[in-house]
C-alpha cells in the first residue's frame, strides 16, 4: 500500500499491510522500507500481534489502514518541505491527518490553497465550499468510496503566527452514510 495524507518529504517510501486470521487475530503486520539509494537493501519487518481484546484486526476499518486511506496523498508545492505531524480517528466513520509546510520563498496564499485543491480534485473529490481570509484558507469536499458510500471532508491551511513561510495543514473526513447511491 502507498501513502495517504500529507507526504513527508524526508521519509523514504514505505509499504505495509496487515493480515488477520479473524476479528480477534492473530495479526501479522508486514512493512518494507526502501534503502536510501538503488544500491541499498530494503528493510523488511514482520510483527505478530496475538492480542485478542485489542487486536488491530478488531478495530473497525483500522483507521489508517482503512478509513485514513480514503485521504489522498498530498504533496507539497515545488521547493516546499512538508512534515507529516500525525493523524488518526475515533472510529470507522472519521479520520484526520495534519502536517507542517515550510516553503523556500513566499507563495501567494490563494495559489497555495489551489495547489492542494487540485490534488483533491485529481482524487475524484468534489468541492462543496471554500473560503479564505489570510492567514487561513479552507475547502469543504464530498467524495464516494469504493462501496459508493458518501464522505465529507474539510481541508484547512493556516499560516503560523510570526512565521511568514510556515503553514499548518489539516484534513478531516467523516462518513456521511449511504445517501441513496
């Protein structure tokens, strides 16, 4: 599986997946991290989780291996350094991801918001609202998952106080239910 959410510019590509025998496990997690260059070896790790009560297999859609995957990969603008700060969710009906963006040179605020909006549109999301008053811009979105379920999302971009070229980014998605396909 590839990445979702804000792509960290300093991380190497990582692939991972989880295999479950059933809702109560056991779970086998497999991850592979690419070497720093073509000559380096790939680091492959296996982790077996035998917990029954808190098994990752039992968690509804395993937020960042399920619901969180609905958030498209979001790359920084050219010359930007993006640091994924984290993410998660409370259940199988919502997820969020956050990041900090540093740009080398000043970028017009609307152009920065448009940069991210294009990536949501390319992922098939439909913009339902937007607003901008520096130091903040936001977009609201709707999209459908593979099962044709409706989801809503909010993207926010906030310039950090007294930090002219640093921004806080957040995406939050919520399941809207089966809205008569």
